């Protein structure tokens, strides 16, 4: 089997927790993502609506999950999947059968899509509150075919639909032990891919060769590939925060910034490392790298329960300012003349320290979400100097706890260790 599978009990548990917090006398509908057209008759690789995967584990389009909760609070789950069509399947591949979808999701009431409208018609008088969640490919101007069926069969206006996300987000934010294990697995595979790159670094001539090495390793280990477009940025390319071209030549004496992570059963890893292309940091490079590494350690201590991302960024800003002052990156005069909107350190560190991680690489939650044990964050300080042509970023995946936990603690980050691995 190329990809692993989760036991259906995982999805059953998620559904149970959702139904316990939704109001009685309500109907909730979760629709699959659509395929995104790339060119004539060609589509980008399919990526499921993470909420539908979280609740049912089905990874194909044209799927609708429906939860009906009656006046007494009794819950009734229905799953509707794409109608089987041998002629279409000959071209596009086989769709799930009812029996297969039932086994994956752990649901007994599984039907084909052509039964959906009749079921929704039967719910008309029973559900004054209707909650909906469609994938990020859909907008209010261009709703999915599934949502159009919902609208035709149940309501008169899209304004009558309520957003299901406020109920789903708290569930997805705090990870179960199984989810944490999957994120750790994704991180472990990412670490091993990094070690492969280090061991062959002197054989590469271009950024894309390193991307290919990572891609090869990810696929070989049964992942879905990259959790996001990888950044393989050498030299001044590292100054572009979302650099994706990955095609430049590698030049001796320059640094290489890599920001990448595996997608393991839809769960993302997200790591950054900055390494010397020739196998040894220059004195200046190592000095700056160690400054960022020290900032990482200080940022890690902030990933504790009871705070928010906004508060973490506020506290970390002071640490960055102090570090840049003490290392001569900025001057006291710069700080005295700075404004609240444009602090002096932002010239060299212009992004936040952290984001949530899970089914999405930038997972659900806001910067004002109260951080709780069991949430997963990244910690990613950086330093970017146009004058020096140097960009450095260090990033690890962190489990929130009173003492924050690195999910892959042996992922090489010490500069001396990185040099040793490259040159051994």
C-alpha cells in the first residue's frame, strides 16, 4: 500500500465530539473540495476539504457529509458519495463504493449522491438551523454543485446558511494523540530527507536538484508529497520570503535556506534550515546563524498555554530588538526614532514567529486564539539582510505545553553538527 490509512475510529471520535457541541434541531452539511482545473482536461492533484477528511476520511470529490440532530439531541449521520459511472471511471479511475466508503469512514448510512436531494427535502421542517462547510476552493459567488443541491432542496437563500467552522475550529486546534503522532511522523520523514540532502550536498549544482531529492524521498516514504511548495533558496534568493522558483545555480560560499515539510496522510510538517553550500559557514555566516539560533531558543520558551500568537509576537519583538541592538544590526538611534507601525528590527525580521500547524500547514485558528496544551505551533525566527545578501531562517514544529516540546528533537540544527554531517 502506497499510503497509510487511519482506523475509522479516528473519524468516529471526531464526529461524536462535533455533534456534542452543535445545537439541537439543526442540520450540518460538509462538502468535499472540487478538482481545480490546471489546463484543458487536466487538473491539479486533488486535495480534500480538511474538515471533511477530519470527519469522514474520504479523499475524493463530490462527497457530502450530513448531520441531522433532532429536538431530543439524537444525532443521525449520512454520507453521500459520487455516483458510480463505469464509462467515466474508465478514464478517471475508480470511485469508492458504498461498502468501501463505509469502511473508511466508519459510517453505516452511506448513499450515492443522487439520493441527497430527497433526504434534504425530508429534513425541511425539522431543522431551523442549518450549518454549512465547503472547501476553500468554493466561494459565495461560485458555490459547489453540492451546495447548489442543498440550496435547491432546503432553503431559498444562501443567507440562511450558518458557518459550521466556529464549531469545527476548536476541535481541530487541540490535537489528539493520534494526530500528534502523524505530525511527528511527517516531521521525522522531513528530517530524514534533510539528512539525505546534507549527505549529497556537494554533488548538487542547482536548487531544483535539491527539491527533486526531497520530493523523491517524500514519495518513497509513502507521503502525499510536499505539504506546501518548498522553498530552496540559495544566496540572495533567501531574502524572498516565499521564493518558489528553485532553479538557480548553487554558488560556493553562499548559504542555502530550505523551508519544506512532508504531507503525511494530510498532516503537515514545516521545517526550515539554513546551511553552507560549501560545507562550512564563514565566520560572519556562523555568527549570524548563532544569533538566530539563540532567538529560536528564546522564542521556543513562549509557546506555552494561556497566551496568543499576537502576544507571542509582541514579546518576541522585544527579544529581537535586544538581539539586533547587542549584535550591532540596528543602532539605539534607530530604536529611538522608530514608530510603533515600523519598528527598526522589521528591516531584518519582517514576519511573525509562529503559526498553527495540522491538517493545513497554516492551520485553523487566529492570532487571538488562546493557546492550549495539545495545540501545535511552529517556531521560526529569521534574519534577512539586503546589505549582506544573507537570509537565515530556523524553524521547528512545537507541541504546546508548560515546557514546550520539539516534535522532532533530533532534527539537526546546531551549525557545527550540520557542518560535520555535510563533510563526513
